[in-house]
């Protein structure tokens, strides 16, 4: 069982990892859900804030041209992935 769970749209999570989106805004707009050990989530956020570069880009580059192509395709296919969704 996970100590903490972070839920959100995949590309929103990528953008949060790369500091392209504001985590507080995503949380308060309910686009991001956090449960469990919130202290662990804060430590993760601080560690990500201390990183240089793009984790998404670096990870996709590990898979060579195919990985970079998949990331580019995801970003093109879901350009509105970080826009707020309607909640029922």
C-alpha cells in the first residue's frame, strides 16, 4: 500500500514534475488530488523543485528517438490536458 497517492491527468503530472504548472493552483482547483502521507509529497515537491532541467525530457531521452517522439506526440495529442475539467 502506498504511503501517499497523487492523482491527476498524466500530462498535468509531467508539467508539475517539470515545474511548468503551479502545484498549489492544480491542488486547489481539484485538478490534482493528494492523499496519504502529505509530508512525503511535500518532500517530493521540494526535491523536484531543486532539480535542473526537464525530468520528462530526460526520461523520454533514455528511450532514444522513440521516447522523444512519444513525449512529443503526447503533448500534441493532449494540448488541453492541463485545463480544468468539469466535476460532477
